[in-house]
C-alpha cells in the first residue's frame, strides 16, 4: 500500500504572498510539506491536477500567521491591575508597587510545569484558531535559573503537542526579582553566568531577549546580556523604547539584533541603526491599546528607511492580554495607520524575519506549506473587520489541520 500523501490543489484563489496581493487568481499545489506550484489560473494546465486532492476554490489564501512576540506561558491573572489602570494608576506605579511583572513572577514560580502547560493551552488554541502557524514564546516570569528553564520547557512541550512551530526566547532580563532588590548588577551576573549557559546547554532557547527600560535594565546591563548570548551562539532581541528613549534599540542593532520591539520612543538614530543592521521593527499595538499609550511609533521614518515592520500580539497577562492575532491587524491600522497590506505583511513575511525564519511567512514555490484559507472577499478584509470564524482551512507543514463547513 502506498503511503504517499496526496497532492493538495486550490483553484481560483486570491493570494497574499506575504508581501503583496498577487494581481490575478492563482492555483496552488502543495506536496510533501512544500508549495510546489503557484501559477495564474490562465496558465493552469489540467494535467497539473492529476492525482491532486481538490481542496477549495474562490477564497483568499495567505501564509500562516507568524506571531513573533508572545509571553504565552505564565501563572495567575492580573485582571485587578487592569482595573487599577482604569482608576488612574500608571504602568510604572503598578510595577513600583510590587505589581506588574513581579505579581506574575510570584504566580509562575508557584505553578508546576504541568500547571503552566495546562494554563497555556487555551491561549495557544486561540492563536491557532485565528490562523497562527508559527509563534515565539518568551520566558521572563520565573527570574531564577530553575523557573526560567521551567517556562522554556513548557514552551517546547506546547510546540511538540500542537500543530504549530514554537520558537523559544530566554527573557531572564525582564524584571528585577525581589531577592535582588538594590542589586540589579548582581542579577545580571546571574543571567549572564548561569541562566544563559544553562538554557544553551539544555537547548531550550532559540534567542535571548532583554527589557531595556527605566523600570527594568539599563543599556549597559542589557549589553552585558547580549555579550553573554553571543558567547553561546544565541541571537538577540530587545524590548526597547517602549516608555522612554534610552537608545536600547540602537545598541541591540550593533549586536545584530533580530528585532527591536515596542519602539514607540525610537528616534531617527535608532531607526538608522535598525536599517543598517537589517533588524526588524516589531510593533505591539495590543500593549499600546491596553496601556492607553499616546506616543506613536515612528512609522513614517521606518517606512522611509526601509526597515521591515513586523506585528505581534504581545500576548501576556498584564499589558496585552489579547490572544486574537487578526485583531492586531485592525489595531495596527486604526492606531498606527499601517495599511492593511503592511499589517498583513507584518504578521507573515516580516514576522518570520523577526524570528530569523525567512523561509516562513511567504507563499511562493518551494516555501514550507504553512497556509491559511480565509472566507473573506480580499486580504484587506482581514484587517478591516474584527470577526472570528473567517478561517476556513489551516494548513501546517502541508497537512490540513482545520476545515470548517458553513451551512447556508
């Protein structure tokens, strides 16, 4: 008996290829986990259809969505802080009062690995149900060697248990744990000398991230973390210029950062540094929305410099408890004035680039067959409306993972 998987065929499809909408209806064929044929319908030869399983026709196809910045694994809830912010407390005030990240740290330390896994599953399913095929999951709520590794193991397990690619990032330099109060340099010593080597030795981290901000760590401290990451061959990323302009993005760019994320306060020098380094700018409109920020990221300057702009949920318990990726498309357009094309590229081609995975996030011949088929009239409609239930088919690694039939 043959175990060869059938070739999958879509006809008369509107294709967004990760950067642009193709100008005419296309046929798409997938075989052995790859896109083998992408051809205009006017050139389609029926001989190509021999041996194919007909999947659909007349819908919109995009690459699978790439959520390049999440904090999906955590313990507890911060709904109370949401209420406090609405009553007037600032993000900084909550953090300085022992809330914010540190409240999640307490709950995450107390939770077992299995409990963290169980809590993360509904969040991951929400992302998958909205078209995500690749995502990054950061640590950063353990802030001890054991607890950071625990979080990274959970992230790895999620990637093994579900049809999704999970990229893990060690974010040990996320906040100063209470046991290091008044000794931030001592904590950075721990991150550099123990945490990064341990994560690297166990193969648990694909990258290293830092929170470079007045309420977190200085540029000099973050640079030490990047130096340690370099020793262990790990690429780097940075939370930077979210609440102030410290120059963290420019410093990260000097170390060849995959991305600088948030970047509301990024200046012209920072934009130029990202451009020169080939780094990606990651916008997080969910946090901007939740925190009611008013400082817009420098979209025009990024465009003019040709810096790739990615988009992500920042799914986390405090500043962006949002697990609906296509909502980010709408928020990026409404809040940051991205075009729908820019927003969708930000969660496909540029999102993959922010993870160093340039072969993903594209719909082209030879690319991995991570695809979404949407019941919308055109790709821009994904950003226009905030509406669940539009994903008809989700293809991961060439395998159909989800198909919904609609009764009429």
